[in-house]
C-alpha cells in the first residue's frame, strides 16, 4: 500500500473540513474509498450513485481526479496504481469569474 497525499478543492474541501490529508491505497479506488469512509459526505460528490448492494465505484462525470497532475481518465482510471509520495487532487467543477 502506498502512502499518498490527497488534496481537496472547493465544495469537497468545505464538506470535509480539510484541504489535504494522507491516506493509504494500492490503487486510486482504494484511496478514494478510504477518503469517503473517513468523510462519508464526500461519497455522493465524488462517485456516481454510491448506493445499493453490489455497487461499483464510478467517478462522477464532473469530477476530475489527478495523480501528480495527470488525469486518471488518461491513465488506468480508478485502477491506476499508486506509489509512495503520489499526490491525488480531487477537483469538482468550479465556476466563477
């Protein structure tokens, strides 16, 4: 298991009450599930329909997950392997001017 830094932005940061934390995970999905276990209010903000038996984690279409600046959608998605000291940024849609 890798020890990674997770950075939260905008409404995710507000919901969790913190902007960054350290968690462990072998893959991106493991780290995100640990994050949502620690902060259950984030689950419905990060994952599509996070309820029901047999639920499979799927990132909301509007959420971007970056590992060291690279979008996981361009890597192996939630199955992207993690290494110690990786930085995961979880970015919700943001508007403003």
